[in-house]
C-alpha cells in the first residue's frame, strides 16, 4: 500500500518553512443555510503540486474545489492564487480551469470545438484556436477523433477530451473533480499515470478531488484528508499512511486495527499501555501523555506477524484463532479472533511458496513490534 | 409482430388489471346508463376496449406493443383520416343545389356505363385565383410573425421557470396553464374589452394623459397578433420549459469556467441545445395559427385575410362545399409538408446524438 508519491517537481516546497505558497486558502468557511459545508479551512498549495483533497461524500471537498473555480462564494475567509485575492472574480475571469466529474462536454460540438471553446473565448482567431486544440488533442492521444461528437466516444476518451479542454487555456491551476470516477478499474489505473505524465509535461498545478484513497496515494504530492468540512490532516501520502494524526485518518486510509487503551506507568524509551483486547502491550513513547489517559493504538494489518509458535523474542504477542482467511495472490489476509472475541485483521506477504501456510481454525500468535503501533489521542 | 417478441408472462398482471378495470367500467356503465348517456357511453367504451384488449391478447396472441399503438391509430383513423377522405371526396366534385350540395363522383347511365365525373378543377380554380393565394400567404405571414413573437416572449418565461428553484416551478407552470381553465372563446372576447375604442387600454392611456384620442386597435392585424400570441403562448412555453429544465447545469458552469460570459454562454450553449424545444414550440403555435378562424373573426377587421375565414365564407356564405373542401385540403398540405420535413430533420439529429 505504500506506493511512492509521484513528485512532479523535484523539490518539496512544503518542507521549506520560507517557501511562498502559490494557492493560499485562508480561514474559508462555506455555509448553505444551517449546513456548514466547509468549516474554517486553511491550506497552502505550492506551484507544480498535484494536491489531492480526499474524503467521503459530503465532506466538503467538492465545495472547496467549487469555491476555487468561483462557482461558490466563501461565506468567510479568502482565497489567493499567485498572490491575487479572487473574491468577486467570476469563474470566466479566473486563472483556473476545471475538469468536471460528468466531464460536461458540449454535446452539440465536435471534440475539437469543445477543446477550442475556451481559446475562442480568449479572443484567439479561429485558425489559431483550432491548431492549438489539435495540439492538445495530440497530448491526450485523441487527434484521430477531432471531428467526432462526444457521444461517439468511449468513457475514457471523453475523459481525455475533458482534460484537453480544461488544459487548453493553460490555466495556472487545474481543478479536477473526481477525474477518474467514471472509469473502470483497469482504465483508471492506466489513466492515473497518464495524468501524472501530463501534469509533469505542462507543470500546471493540479488540485484533485477524490474519494478514492488509492487514487490519492498514487497521484498526489500531498493529500488533504477532509471530513465534515474540516481538513483533518495534510501530508505526503507516506506521512498520511504511516503517521495518521487521528483515528479518522488512520481508518480512512487503508485498513487499520484500532485498540483502545490506557497509558501505564512510565518507563524509559517505551510506553506501557493497558488494553482490553491485547492485554498489556508496549508502544513507542509519546510526549505529553499522563498515566491513565485513554489513547488508541493503530496498527496496520501488514505490520503484524502471524506464527503457529509463540516467537521467543516477541515483546507484544497475543494468541488467537484464525476465523477467516483470504488468498489474494501476493498476500493473504487473515481475520484472527482473540480470546475476548475481538477480530484482528492481519495480512501476510506470500513471498515464497510455503508448503504449509497457516489456514482456517488454527491456533496462532499475533505479534506486533512496538514501533508499528501508532499512538492516537484524537 | 408476433406475441413471442414481447415477454407475455410479464404482461400478465397488467392484462389482469386491464380486465379488472374494464369490468369495473362495465358495472359502473350499466348503473349510469339511465342517468347520464355521455358517461355511460364513455364507460361502456372503456369496458369494450378492455374486453377487446383481453380477448385479442389472450386468444389471438396480439402483442402488447401493437395494442399500445392501436389506440392512437384508431383515434387518428376516426378523427383525422376519415374526415380527410370525406373532404377529399367533396373537393373533387361540383357544387350543386341539392342536399348534400355537391355532385356525385360517378354516374351510371341507362346502359349501365359508369361515367366518372371527378375532377381537379376546384384546385386549379383556387391556385389560379389571387384571392385564395393572398389568403394563404397572409395566413402564413400572420402565423409566422405570431410564432416569432410567441417565441421572443415565451423563451424568457420558460427560461425563468426552468431556472427557478424546484418547489416554485410547478406553481409557475400552473400559472402558465391557468388560462386554459376558462373557455378559449371567452378569453378572446375578453380582449375585445381591452382593445376596443372605449376599452381598458384606451381609457387608461387617456386617463394617464399619454394620448388624447383613443387608439384604433380593434379590427386590425395588430389585434389578431395579440390574440394569437396570447392564446398560443402556453404551447410555446411548455415544450421550451421541458427542454430547458433538462439542460445540464454543469454545461453552463463549464462554459463559464472556460471564459464565457453569461451572454456568450447563452448563445453558444443554452440556445443551440434548446433548439428542439424551439422547433416543437414553434410548430405548436404556427400550425394552429395558420388555420385560426375565431381570433381573426372576433378581433380582426375586414382587411384581415386568413384562410380560416375564407374557408368559413366558402362553406357557409357561398355554400360552395367542393371549393371549400379543396381550400381545406390545400391548407392541410401546406401545414403537413413542413411538419414532416421538420420531423425528418429532427429524427436525423436525434440519430446523431
């Protein structure tokens, strides 16, 4: 699951505290009547980034995107792109272009006219607009389909027309609303890398809204995880996955086992935690916790070890019974039932051809390295 | 078409329902028979149709699809095709002082020879006479101008309703349809009260001091335009609304996102995509307006030349049924041909989409 983040630029400006953000979202709130869709969001995005806003439906990610495009006006706060406050600038005069989830291709225009539409609005001559549109179609490998109408294209081709149309005006920022949502799984995976290629070729800043965590992990330089109108955590894909800040983020990205526990007596270089499910375990020390405080331990399924015999050197180890297993090829996924009935998800990589893999109803031991526990207080 | 094409089993509950309804209709029909002949007739027809439907589908293997088409076909056959042929037949004969006032199409002499005396002379007469030509042209002109005004007036209204928040739309649509609750004739008469010399409009304008002398509005083409546009406006608004309300808002956002001002968006996206609605609405106004009789008769003057009036005069003043029939047939052809052409164009476009 730890796919490498695709870094568009070689630098990571967000790690530099002095770097100047390209897009600055400052304390933006959007209310629809009583409902607060976006609640006091502040976010800096840098030039050339491929930033993913990730969250479930209704989390406010699309509203935030639509405020960037100018289709919604923030109730409070402001949005700056390249140092310019966009308040009061209508969508047709913003340096942004959007790729719509439904693609929103004009059904009465051919593919090339769709792509040229924005260029003609800029006051380009027809010949100029058409030749530029042809270039854009070449970039998305659709030059053969220029004369077709959108309804004569497949879903994947329409997606690329929408991308070409949105990129034709060379916007400072491209906003993509679930750009791969309507494609099937295989096409989606291919298109992810195609998107990264195009983004790197043009160097345009991309902001992608998605509910698909795999998509976000593959595409993004950084991810902003949203829920209920707030950004829970912003970080590189690896940060988000390895060091989630909250139970929500841990649970939303990948799968995770969460154990509730209380901080035990202090010890040097380690922290004892009293849990109901695992009994007493050892976790990495976290500053600022008091004894008896309730915390959660998050543990990724692939970090646990499953053995028949109790490993001698193991620090954290609990016995259980394999209740269910699934063989996925490169790995196997197990549901292990602990003594108190709690189910723990464990995945094991299938590296060699083991003669006698662990299977249903076997007595097993689940071991965890202390460092693989992520301690969460929120 | 064989019954096997349609899954008959799936249609069975529907059929049972039809039979049930027909039975109910029959029962009610019998009870109404003594009270109200009209509703009894209607309910009996329902009963008969249901029974026929059941028998045909159950025992003859007629498919449901045929049955669905059969009803409008029957309607068109009885109320359009049969009168059309009757008119066509009369238009080929000569006028006679008789009852009915036209000649037969053939005569059998004493030897038993059949002589056909049908002729197209009425058509040649109409096409050669400037009076009829002008009446046709003027009808088309008045209908076309009225259609344009109805479109200019109806489009913004339909657009406004389609862009209104959902709960308000049905109320606004109700307002559009509301005039239909009064008789058409009464509504046209009401305009006389507005337009005549001492009518509401003139009185108001004189009272306001805008004019000293009352404007002559009644018995002019102007009044006819007002009458037609007013009467047929809902027929323009409804198809336009049905089209505009389907328009995907994302397309408008996309246009605006790509740099189009609202005005440019309207002319490059909204208007082209609403053309089917424009065509449908225009046909619904233009076609009945061509043959309009009541409005020019009530609001128009002696100069207002429309084919509907010519037709009326021919039938009832001149009592020349054959010429009147020929006038009607030519009018029908004038209306049907552009309609078929438009239909063909639309079909081709829909195939493309």
